[in-house]
C-alpha cells in the first residue's frame, strides 16, 4: 500500500511539472520617464540632457538629440522653483555653481536649498537664476550634440536663452 501511495505521488508530481509552463525569461521594459523635456529655442529635436545619463554630482548638462531617456526628463513650472531631474530615485537639480557668472557651465548636483539651484521660468520662456541676472544659455546657439549649456547675463531677445517644453506622457506597458 505504501508503494502504491508513493507511486501515485510521483505520478502527480510528474504531471504537475509537465503542465506548468516554465517561468518567463523576459521582463517587460521599464516605463518611460515622466516629466518635461526642455528644447532650445523651440527645436523639438534637441533636448537639455545629462551627459552620459550619469546621475552624479558634477555631471555636465548639455544639448543632445531627444531620445526619451530619463537623462532628458525634468520637472519645472512657471515661476520660481528648482529645475529637477524627474528620473525615479534621483534627487538632482540643475546647478549653476557657487560662483555664477557669464560662461559658467551647468551641471547637476544633489538638490539642496542653495541660491545656485533656485530658478525662475519666465513668461517669455527663459530660465533665470533667481535674483542674479543670469539665464540658462545655449553657447553661440550651437545645437551640436555635446554642447554644454551655460549661464549668461539675461538679455531680452536673446534666442540662445529661450527654452520651450513638452510634457512627457507616461505610457503603460502590458506584461
């Protein structure tokens, strides 16, 4: 009787193992980033980008072809506030350094309450360093990939300081 019971369990285990599909070896892609992309002077093909998608203090901020990656997803709003990366798990802000001046290259840095991370997105689409007279600037209007953005004295009619936005819409994937 014990032999018959063991044989029945062995058969049941074999049938169960054969009827269960193997675990999936593929995982669904991660959802796309959410936030806002910033375009220099309305050029929807170019975006403000964290160099090499390296989310670390001091990484330069540049212009690059728009590619939909978290390195190009920012959070900002009209008026005063921070220009912050939207990537999940990051806490990095656009940073003008401790000595802002004409030609200072932009970078990301951990978000803290310091003047070099306080920006004002104006009604005429400029991103100004609050109370300091400098604006986010595309040097010489050069939109070549890798051109590091800077700050420069804000000037009315300076198209190198115009930044337009597009909101990134989250799409859901079915697994």
